[in-house]
């Protein structure tokens, strides 16, 4: 994905990532909060795998962090009973 992510700021890069994921039919959105930009995944791209091994969530967080250029924190996770997975720039 790295060559397809564009933008000068982490938020711009997060929006570019969201566009790329949406093109791959992974429903995501980006919003601003007082703590920073938030990427919300409305569906898991690896639901069966994630249910067996939650380290997939850490892998996604690390990949998104690298693509955005800023450390992201997984603040909500569907596997913990939340409605969405939220990755917060901090």
C-alpha cells in the first residue's frame, strides 16, 4: 500500500489510506477529534483470522501506523465487543 498513500500530514495520509481501503471494499471512515485523527474500520478485513488470533489487530495497527507516518493506538476493537475498530493518531 505504501506507494499508493499520499499526503503531507498524518491526517491527509490517513484519508488516503481510507480511500484505498474503501476501494478494496473495506468500509472505513476518518474523523477528527480533539486528540487527533481517527480511522474507524466498520468491518474487519480478516474476521475469521482475527477471531482465532487477536495479534492480527496489532498487525493492522502497526501497518496503518507505518503508512500514516504516526503511531496509532487501537482504542476500540470489535473483538472486545465494540461496534467498530478505531485507530487513533496520538
